[in-house]
């Protein structure tokens, strides 16, 4: 790798202990604060991915006019067009893109430009096959798909930087362009020779000496002791030391940050500072730490798809909240499906009304853009069966009227939505290290860390009607209740911050498997919750994987499933809230949930994966203790309630995800401003908006 690449990797090496290290020094101020000069542009972007390179120019104005008639104001272009932009090495052709952007501007469209590096041209991979990705088995990728490049390749980065630079020179001050998307859905790692060199450099930067690595990885186990960094193999899976596998995730994070920043740092000096720079991520993607990635980007953006066509609105909302948490500010939905996808065994379409529901849900959770993928299917290619707004004949598909209705509703609501953010009084901590560590050693095949997280999120979101998802190092002081469902990996600094939060008056709730590991995936010398054990005044005596349910009784009664931990108080002021009923078993009579008041706050430890009904009861108790009340009392579980507030405005969004109408008891000061509100009810699969006047709830 180049010296620049190695330096960037070293700068991001200690992600857990120095989170800010990955941010480029020349980063501009955050995008929302820089965007005031774009105030005349729509605050809510609605549009589609458009691929003008795939269609005759005679069709462009027809398509753009149809987009405008659909209610769109934004197109995203360029992301896979490298071979059209640079048909031969060093010969650039942007004339067609000039005309496409000009046509979009004529039709009143904002433009998001994608750098095309997810799909390298054939001349590049043929001439330089060393840029191609190598899988863990040593097989090199071939041309013809996408994302077939090595994320560690210096040569590929040089070509990527060159095309990004040429684009920025040409369009960096184009009045139609509002933002830049780096690459597309990054994620697959590589195990080529350059990646191996970078891996060893990463480890040296992280640990300083091989002796420190050996100690922290406990390499005397299975005679894994290393004499130098060059002996450490590069692996992501298999019978490897869990420390190595967790550090591979840290390495992948550092490498992908460096890959993205290679283009970001080429673009930024050449563009209007009011333009945003981002990348688009995927559903619960585990390839890298997304919090770390976004420290050097202006906004977060993601691609929201419902593969089976049957949305679980609560779980989907959790991913929106996670994406908003990357920057703790509003995000863009860069891709979403107009009906169906084409990459699962049964590609069922969303039901009538659900495309609209999903769009409004994204907005309710903080999306400032809804962009559909895609406008029209290509005549051939891998994704010809994917949902699109138009058919192959260029005429609207049945979903188009629903999308047009949604787009026009969002346009009407823009004055209310502008400069507002979702309201939440609860924070949930999501830790990529913890997710990875549990996945590496589940101990129970069904202990899916994402499912465990969403099982906590579900009743808290439904009952409180607003949850923020944040990293472990976030400022928690604004939240009366903070829940860390499975904070398996905890550093000393994180533990100290959580201790301060509790003593200052916060209510901290830890779930099972918390505080077991440090940031090298090594067991803390003290039992769970590790460095938080003194604060809790209790410890985990032993943990058990369950093959059948175990009863729980106390302030909440029900069942534990999958996982249970027997707790032992070590301080006299610890209160036991629930115990196990496990006649003849290890858990019988042992504390399952304990709590302790410390300073002006409290800490609670839940040692079991609770069944749905029991978790709902416990959530109600936790919310009551923290004095968190719902925005709309008595709402049916089918109803998603959300509030966006800011700039002196408060907007209530109510979405009925059910098949029948439901009543809504409006809070004081709320008046309807649009949607499916009639006779005090929200129609089935309906959406309604309410403005809350000053002085209202």
C-alpha cells in the first residue's frame, strides 16, 4: 500500500479506545449546519435512481417529465457508469453526463452524484487483474459482477481517486448537484497480498509490540504464540482465536474508512462546501463499524428493503433509528423498493398502501429523503426482475400512483417537516464490537444479537413512541432511560462514562451477556458485568444456554428462553426484582433481575432473554420508573406514533400498519393537517399528520 494508505490505517487502528481518530483532520463542519445557503431547495428530497447511460437521449426528457409529474424533485445518477465516463484508460467522456445533469436541472431536479467505483470497467480489471478481490479461500474474483475489487488495492484506490477527482472538477460547483455518494453498498473484504501487508501494519499500530498482542490475545492457548506480526494469518472465519476474528472486523472497518476517505478527500476541496458527501449502507450490515465510518462523512444514508414483502414495522423502524444514530442527525434513504425485490427465494410485493407506509415511516424516524430504486428496469442485466416505477415499455407500473400520492403528500408537508428531528426520551446502545463478539461465540445457536437487540427495542418503541439508537461513547445526559441490551464488549472508558451517567441521575438497564469481554474479545478478569460490577453491586454467578423455557417470578412473571444468567448481589442495597423457577435446576431461586440506586440514578441488570409478554411488562415498569410517558396514550399496537420537532414546530405522524381502522386519542393541541384521519380514526394502512400547537403536549 501507499504511505498515505498505511498512515490512514494506523490513524484508525484503535477504534474502540480513540473513536475520533478515524475522522479526517480537514473535515468540514457537519452538513446540516453548512446547508443554510441551500434553503431555497426542498427540505425533503423525493425521487429515484436514474441511469441515463442505459437509455437513448431522446427518452431523457420524457422520463424526467414523468418523474416531475410523479412528484419527484431528486435523481441519483452515475453510481455504476464508470465504463461510460472513462471508456478507456485515461480517456474521459463526461459530455453525456453534462447533458443528463442539465436535463435534470431543466425539469427541476436536484442531483445526487454517485462515484462509480462499485463497478470497475473491463479495461481496468483486464489490464490490472491484481485489483480484483481475493476470497478467504484464495480465489480471485472475475469481471462481470460488481464490488469485485480489493478494498486494500493501492492501484484500485488510485484509479478510484482519479475518476472521483475528474467528476468533482467538473461538477463540484454545478448548481443542480446537492450531494455525493461514495461507491455503493461497500462491504466485501479481500484477502490478497496487499490486504495481508495492511493487516500486519494495522496490528502493529494497534498493539505496538508482538508481546502486547500475545498477552491480550492469550496466544498460549492452542500454541498460537507469534514471534512477529508477519506470522499472524489473515482470516475472518474459522477456528481462529476470537481476538483475531474481532480484530479482523476492526481492520475491515479501518480499511473501508480509508477506502471511502480516499475519494472523500479527493472530492471535498473541489466542491461547493454546501454539498454533502456520504455513502449508502445496508440493512443491519455487519461488515464494518458504521458509527466509525460516518465520523468522516456529512450525513448517513442507507438502502431500506423488505425482502419478503411482509414488513415488521417495529424491527424496520429500529434500523432507521440505528442509521440516524450514526451521525445522531437526520439521514437520507438512498434506496427503497417500489413494490418488490428480486434477490430472495420468494420476491413478494408489498401490499397496496405499504410502499406509502414505509416512506412515511422513514420520515417519521428522521429521513429527509426518499429515493426509489429504480425508475425503469434495464433491458437486460442481473436485476431486470426487480421492482421499478416504470415497466420495460416505459409506462407506469401499478405502484406508480401510490408513489405519486406519497411524493405529493411529502411535498405538502415539507414546510412542517423542514428543520425538525425525531423526538425520543429513551436511548438504546448498539455496539458493533458486542454484536461481532456474540456472533463469533453465540453459545446458543439462536442467540442472534440483532434479534436480541430488537426484542428489547420492540416494547420500548411501542410503549414510549420514540427511541434513539446511539454508540456506547455517545452523550447520554439528555436521556432519562438508557438501555444496553447486550453490551458484551465494554471498555474501561465506556464503563466510566456509564457510571457517571447513572450517578448524575440516569437510569441504566443492561441485558444478558453484558460486560463479559474487553475490546480484544478477552474475558474480563472479574465476572459479568466486568468493569460495571462494582456499580451494579452484583455479578453473574454463571450463565446457561437454555433448550427449554425457564419460569420467572417477581415484579414481572413469565419465562426466560434461549439464555439465562444467575445473579449474585455483592452489595447490601441491591434489590432483586425477579427470580427463576427451575425446580431441580441450577437456576432455581436465583435472582434473574436486580437493580440498585446509585447517586441520583439507578442501574438494572436483566440476566435473561425474556419472552415477548414478559419483556413488555418489564418495559412498562422501566418506563414508569424513568417517568417516560407515550405521546399518544392507549394507542393500538398496530399504530406507529412518532413526533418530529424543531424550529418552533411539532409534527405528529401516525401510521396504521394494521388491516382495520384504529381510533387515536390526540394529545392536547394536536390538529389534523393531512392524511387518512376521519371520525377520530386512522384508516387501515393509513397515514395521518397532526400539528401540535404551542402549549400542547
